[in-house]
C-alpha cells in the first residue's frame, strides 16, 4: 500500500511485517487486528523524539537510527554556538563530560525507555511516566569538539519494574570511541 512507500521502516520491522503478512495468508482481516495492536505498542524513531521530554537547548538527540527491544542507536551534533563552549574552555572549547553523559542517558535510558514502556503498556502510558536518571559509571576516551557529530549506541542490560539499565558507547563520525558508560534510570508513574 501507499504508506509503505512513504514511511521509512527499520530493517527489523520490515522482516517482522513480512512474517506477519505470510502468516495472514492473504486474509486482510487477520492483519487488521494484529496491525492495530502493534501500532499501540511500537514507536518509530520520530515518534520517540516527539515523546522525549527534553527540549532545546537541553536535548542531545537529533535522530534515532535504530531501535528495538534490546538496543537503540541515535545521533547528535553538538552545536558550535552552544553557550557552554564560551567557558569550557575559552580558546580551546571541548564538550563537558557531564553533557556527553546526558546525551548517553537521553538515548540509553529515556529514548529506549519510552520505546520499551510503549511496547509493554502502550503509548498513552508513556505520557504518564516521568523518566529520571539514577546513576552512571562512565569512562572517557576522547574529546568532542563544537560541531562534532556523535553516534550513541545503547544495549539494554535489564528492564523490569520500570527500571532500565543500559551499556552505552559514544563514537565520533570517524568511528573513534569517545566514551562508554553504564547508565540507569527509572520511570515514575503519574509524575509526568
């Protein structure tokens, strides 16, 4: 149908849709009920960004490249005109490590958490949950300068009782590793 030509589809979703279509054996009524249930639980990268509570100038996720039950990959470009570069450090600006951690947490805890809550409880529940960052262990291996684009990859360690822990890495466009972290957070129901 027309929507398949206009809506970008993740590779995993395409494989899944093919399996569902094959199982339906051409019977559209089987697909309608299944597609409705999947729509309520799955989100695209764009839909996740719309639900991400952080906004400019404190959003550190520009796009979500991949997402599934076990991992997420996002990209962000640190804006050269960001105010924090004026003082960190004048004449030789670098991105503060705490903001690199924030970018990793927004991807590995908040964005992945939005996806997982939507899968388990539906999109409406996402709107009722406030995600808070609880702890981090990080190691830095390089610097991020104004204008650098980073790719942030996170893999779920666990998600249970509205608590999420993920292993995250941040790489620059050339593939060089700049940071790794274990980040954790929890969803507080009714606080949003």
